[in-house]
């Protein structure tokens, strides 16, 4: 830890330098105030800068360009030439627009491009909403979009579900670097909370397969996170404190940015402290109440009656996030960016496991995710040139370190098991952009990724403190991926555009099971796999009129078996254990979608997407035999043997609908609705609902903005999931579901209302507050192991300079 802070301190620091450049200043046409965060970019070739706190940016790179786009969410975009900018003395005003007509995103092609040039559905979350909505984690930030369903097994969790897929079928990218590792699991996954929401500058969600640009795992979607960038010039910073009542949250954040002529820096640090979560007291089944919990008294495990059954004892945790970025620009053509990210989360109680009972008694005295650590160093080189093969190139090399563990002890047992994993991830991306005639362009690149997995198990006697080896969760392994890809965007006519892409991928996996052969009668000690795949997509964009677009898209995706799929040994649910299956093969997705977008005179915008995704050779849990045995002893308990296997198919159909309606200059009504139905074939040829296809859900929000005040009233809702509609593997988890009239588990429908407000009290002080779940409803989102917060009062203070 000392080394981390030393590096953190040494990297930050520089003398102030004068800036001599052509500076543009962008202001609000109504208030005349400077606009921060305005994106300025050109397609000839593709370049971009962003305005800082005074609405200024150096645009020397765009000299003599014919088409320069000036864009900010909430304002009407402008497209001007360098000559026009010069005539206006580089003073530009943007007119407020109540609905979002066009944004620039990078998730689809790894390069900045207009959302109107993308046939698929991409959603950008406005970073200005972060302070208003004050999400406690990045998972909650994704959920605030109304288009991502978030499952939580514990307070320190958040597993996004997108179009019927979750966990390792979704891909996370941070500053262009793949975050998914070889041990991302098929169950629910909480790695997204390692990202600090205060350090995010831009968040994009690509719906549907994104394997062409991002490789294995990008079947249901891609979540692309861009973190804070240094200021163009001068010194600036923010200090934020936030408090919330439902889990006694105390969060403190600070960031500092400096920009000079050649060197720029930004530093960010956040500490989160969450107490036990209190559920609502209105409606909801009594089975959700936390009636008892375990503790140790005089060295003995005892069950204690909870004096406040609404308090979910054993759910709090703490988290620390650090970030440091350095940018060096030796000349107008070349830029070097270094980024350092560090996240460390304390022990996270696995709350749903702490609810399990066996013979009327709590099953576990302890079940924690051990400290979750994520560290990334990445170096990016951007070079611009009128080369015959490219106009711009980006090369990113990254090193990541992941550490996680699981610690469990059964009630009344002195033996405590800890299984720890370490992953060392290395990656290289080289992306090239070439501008062609008539706004056509071609992008291509290569990618290499290597993961080294180290796994061990320990068994500790908590009385004698004697320690001995135990079974590991994974084999010691290496997972490697090499790929080449290309993407073409073409303008066929004034009404038709096309985007198509192709990727070749080679993936190898080598696993050494010798760390477990002494504990289980495995019929093998080593396993090796090599898989090839070709994926592609093709989409059209048709404009019957400038305000209406129709976009059909056909795309494919794939996921190669990773170490978690092929080699895991773990108790997945009460009385069941997952064992390795070296015969596992890749799964492939085939997706068709149709996107419709229509707006009416900047007052009303409607979008509708219908999709169907077919997953062939889907990897799912199924009954298995180990050396002919269907049951084995695991941690002293007889358990049914399961393994990840290739099922016949999984099919997801659904639609996403939304609208934005500017009721007036100050009032905007937004609504999002998502419906999906998943079906998978079981081993006996029968069919079951797919686990990660959430019930229909959505969000409706009314936002009011006037001068220094912004207020949002929102309603978030989810449909029910009856016992008959529950996936077969969910029906045994009675401890997290309500009971219907027949005593069968089901997930009730729920609707909550929230109020959030932001007020710029002084030029340097912003006050944010709100009430979430105003009705204090007691509810548990589908498949979640912890009950959602009850009425939650939030207060946040933000000081800026």
C-alpha cells in the first residue's frame, strides 16, 4: 500500500507553463455562461478535444478543416468550418435543446463516431447526471439508465443484465482496455463496483453482440467506461462528500487536475464506507425480514434474534479507489497518456449465503468475499499523420492485477476455508483509422491478451489456528487471445449508410489441475484447448427523412471457455458442487435487431428496438458425473455433481422502447421500457426460462431545470416472475424469493418513486440531495440475494475550484 501511495505522489506534480495556441470559447446562448465538457471533433481525419471549466479548448489541430462538429448533451450541435470559426473570432454559442438528438460514442467501433452513423443501439449516460442522482456504485449508475437491470447478491454487489445476458457474457472496457479476465464467472458478477463512479467522464452501453471489436464475452453487450481526463490548461479540482441514510454511507472524494503546454495531470481519490442496509417497511413479504443472524460468544457460534428485523445485519463494507493520469504531448502529432487505477474493497459479506438454513439452523457462520483488489497500468500512444495506410493510430498496452477470495465456515464448525485467486493480465491493442472519400472511413486493428491465473486453497482451524492446504477453486492456468479485425463505414447515398465489420480470433487455454488432484479423484491432471472463431456484423441506416432512421443489423458473437467455465470446483448452491469439464466448447451468438428512431422538431424523440439472439452450444450448468459418481464429498458435505456443459441452445427475444418529450424549455419527460423472454433447452430436451432474462422493467423520469436548480422525479419498476416462469435452477433458492399461495417461490412486481435535486448555491458550491424509495417499499429485485434499500435520504456537497 505504501508503494502505491509513493507512486501516486511522485507521478503528480509539475510547474505551470504558458499556453500559446488557438483557443475556442463555447458558451450557453441563454445564460452566457461557459460550457464545460463540449466535445469538438472533426472527421478529416478524426480528431477531438473537450472544453474545460471556462468553456475553452485548444483547437489548433483543426486548422483549415472544413467540417468541425461542436457538441454537448442538452444542446443543439453545430457543424462549422475553420473559416467560419475564425470569422466568429472563435466565440461560439450553443442553444439548449431539451432532447438528445445526436451524441458521439466510441463503443461500437473503438473510435469516436456519431450515434446517427451506428446501426445498432448505443446509449450514452450523461456524466452531469452523476451528481444529481448520486449513485452509490457504478452498478447503480448503470441501473439509473432504465435499460440495464442490476442484480445484487449482497450490498457490495451489482451484476448488470442486458438483453437476457449477464456476468461473463457482457464485456467491460475501461479507457479502451478489456477488464474481463479468465475467471469472470457465469453466475452473478460484482467486478463493476471496482470502478469509481466519481472518476467517470463518459459511460456508454452497446446493446447486443460486440465481439467484432472486443472479442470473446461480448455477447449481450459492452459497457465502455472512459475516466477523467486532465484539464487543457490551468489548475482545477473538486471535493465531494456524500451521506445516505439507508446504509449509513459516508463517502469522500477529491480530484485535482492540471494542464500545461506539454504536460497534463489528473489525480482522483475516493473512500466509501457503507454500513448495514435497512430494508423498507411498507408491503413486501415478511419472509424478507432478517429475523436472526450468527455471532461468536465465548468461542461458540450462536444464533441471535435480530432486534430490528428490517436491518440486514452483515452487509456493510468499505472501499478505496485511486487514479492517476499523466499526458505528455511532445508535438501536435503525437500524444502519450499514462493511466493508473487502483481499487481495494474490504471483506464483502455474501449476504444471500448468510440466509441459507439447514434443518432449521443457519448454514454458515461466515461467508465473505475476501478483499477484492484491482490495479491497472496502461500506456496509450496516439499518433496523427497523413500516411497512406492511416490518418491516426492508437496503441494501448496495459497490465492489470486482480485478486479475490472466498472465505466460508459452516455454523458450529471450527474449520474455515479460504480460496484465493490472483490474475495477472497483459494486453496490447493497436487501432488504425483511415479516412476515405465522401465521409467514408475504415478502421482496423490487432489485439493480444494474456491472463495468468494462480489459485490456492487453505483450511484453518479457528481454535488452534492450524493451517493446511485445501482444494483450490481453479487450476493454475494461462488463457491467451490473439485477434485481427476491421470495420468499414460507408455513405451509399444521402439516405443510406452502411457499417460492416469482421474479426478473426484465436484463443488458447492451458490448465494444470495438480493443485486439486490430492483432494478430488480427477481423471486428468492437465487440459489444453485451442479455438478459432470468425465473427462479423453488417448494418444499414436508412433515412426516409432527416428526422427518421430505420436500422436493421445482423451480428454475431462468441465466447470461448475460460478458466472459470472449464476448471472451477465450487459449491454453486446448497448441496451441489461444480467440477471441471475439459470437453467444453465455445458458444456462438447470432443476433438480428431492428432499430427505429424518430424525432419531432426537437420536442419529442421516440426510439424502438426489436431483437432476437440465438445462442448455440450455450454453456450452462448441468448434472455431471465425476469418475462415474453423481455425488461427491465437498468440504465435508455430500453434494450433487454439476459441470458447465454445452446445452443445445438459448434464445432471447425482446424489445426496448423509449421516448424523450420536451414539455417546455424547463421540463423533460423521459421513459424507458424493456421486455425480454429467454428460453434454454435442458439436458432432457425440455425447456426452461433463461436465468438472466430479467422480468420486464423500466423507468420514467420527469426533469426540471432552471438556472442553478435541477430536480428529477422518477419511477422505477419491474414486473413479477411467477413460479412457473422461474428458471429451473432458481426454484431451489427459496431463501431469496417470496412464496405464492401454493408455497412456491416467486418474484413479486414492484414500483418505487424517488426525488433528486441539485442546486448551485455558490459559484464554487453545489448541493445535491434526494429521497429514494419515497414509499419505503420492501422489495427485492429479481434473482437478488439482498433486499433493496428502504426510504433512503441522500445529501451530497460538491466544492469546485
